[in-house]
């Protein structure tokens, strides 16, 4: 390892009581929201150690979500590239089709404990919106989902699902009309309704305590995966990888492994290339800045304003990244790299054709890295978080890339 930190007791020591992972994170809020976030923080700290809360969350995960999700060995795909074996943690089999429900059900339980009546959130690819609409229906709460008009057009199946579940989908028409603007709009709405609503951010970012809270709820992914991989093989994987936009699926997958002797790789979206506006690789090309109430790596101009971002995967086109990822990058525990649109689309089709699994475009970034790794290493194993299924992406893929013949030859 390149770092000198002792991770044996991680994550108990991170973040600190003010919400900082090293120098990243914190709570940069309008004055009127400080009491609301204090209320959320205090309530979470109380219930996260409550036997009743934990028991109820475990029951929901088992009986409603269908957890644990399996680890799957991609034997045919692995054989295309040599002796290195590719494994998937199948979060696409979690109820609603992605990892997002892991923290949404926890946030719904928290909202009920606080006596709130409504859940407010943003969504990009729509998976968080669907998951939160599901949680709202389960707990009998109202639900407002803010979504950029570009993403509404791109992710029409998920918009339909949200509405069928009873959520109000609010189109966001300013700026680039994608995820960053959706977060802006959701945050503005919460400022007006915080007394009766709770803001359920869609990733491991935002003001404290959300990076910690979302990470804690998502850690079920890595905890299960570690135990399942050991049961399957008798050892740990050589490398663990996951896609990183905001960073929720990656945080959940990575944190249970940080104290183990395995390499960990976060995969950012390179999009069309390294030019401004062509990618959303915040750690790779960003610098420290503040956005949406927290401090982390940020793609920003000279005045500190967020730059335009892009990815073929709507859930990854955000100009910043969760503060825990920034910290773990800086101390050298996790390596962050990039995958282009084309690599992700090729991985999408390779998994379809060789394993009968249609992955989300977000997950396809991590899969593309796993394929690159298998080609280079020739031996060993890599465990990849398949964070979601690709039902939401098939119409867009077919329209822009066809049915995959040129990608799998």
C-alpha cells in the first residue's frame, strides 16, 4: 500500500464529528438549514445504534429488497481474455434494479422516525428516483423527485416507473438540464419545506451527515461481497472496483475492503475525452472546491464555478465526488482511473452477449475497467460492483449504438 494510515478500525474514525474526512466534507449550509441538518444528524446517530432500527432494516432488506444479492463468476467473459477471473456483485438483482434502494429504505425509516411527511430528492439516471419513490410508497410518504429535462428524455422508462409509484417528477429546465441542476433544484425545494420533509440525497455526498449516512447504508454491498467471495473461492479478490460518479455504490463496495490486503480501484467517466465539458472525472481533473454544501474535488473554472460535465451514463455526470473518495485518493488507499463512453458501451455489449446480463451504463464503466484489468494481468481475480441493471438504457443504446455487432467482434 502507498499510504501510512492504519485502516484497521476504519470507518469508525471517519468522518470526524464535524463531518470531515481529512480536509474534505463538512457542512456548508444556509443559516436557516443548520437546525434541520442538526436534527437529521442527531436522529441518525441515535437510531443507527438502535436494535429496533437495525432489526427493521434487516427485515426490509431480506423480505422486501431480496438481499443478499449474489456474487457471480463471469466464466465465459473471463475466458475471452485469459486466466484472470471476473466476478460481479449483482446489485442489479436488488429490488428496483440497483444499489440505490439500500440507502433509500434507510432514509425512509429515518424520515418516519422524525415524523416527516415527504421525501425530496434529485435523480440523474433515475435509479435513485425510482428507489426513493419505492421507499415513499412503502412507508406511506409523499415524494418529489427533481430531474433534468435532458435526463427525463434519456431515461423515460424510469420516469414512468416513478410516476406509477406515486412520485411527482419535477422537470428541471435551467443550465445543462442534467444532474447538477437537479441537485440545485431539490436543495432549493428542501429549503422551503424542511420542517415537514427530508432531503434524501442520491449519493455519498452533500452536507454532513449524508456522506456518512449513505455510506453506512450502502456498506451492506461490500460486507456481503467479501463474505460471499471468500465462501466461493476461499480467498479475497486481488482487486475490487466500482464506478464513481457521486460515489455511493463505490463507497458501499470499497469501505469493507479498505483494511484488507486488496487493491481498490474507482472508475470515473472520461466521456468523449479530456476536454472541458466532455467528461465528468472529478478526481482525475478537478481541484478542491465547495458545491452543494460540502468540500471535495470539483471540476471548476477559475472563479470556482462548476464546469459543464458529460457522460453517456446519466448517473455519473456530476461535477464533484463524495468527500470520502477524495480523502481515500489523497492518502493513497484507493486508485482512481477513467473509462471512456466507448469502452463502457463495449463492456455493456460484451456482458450482454457472453453472460446474458444487461448492465446499467454506470456499471458498465466498472466492467470496462475489469475487462482492461483481465487483459493486462492474465491471472488473478477482480470483483466488480455491478451497481444496476440496464433496462433504463436499452432504448438509448439501441438508438445511438445499435445492437452491438461492431462492439463484440
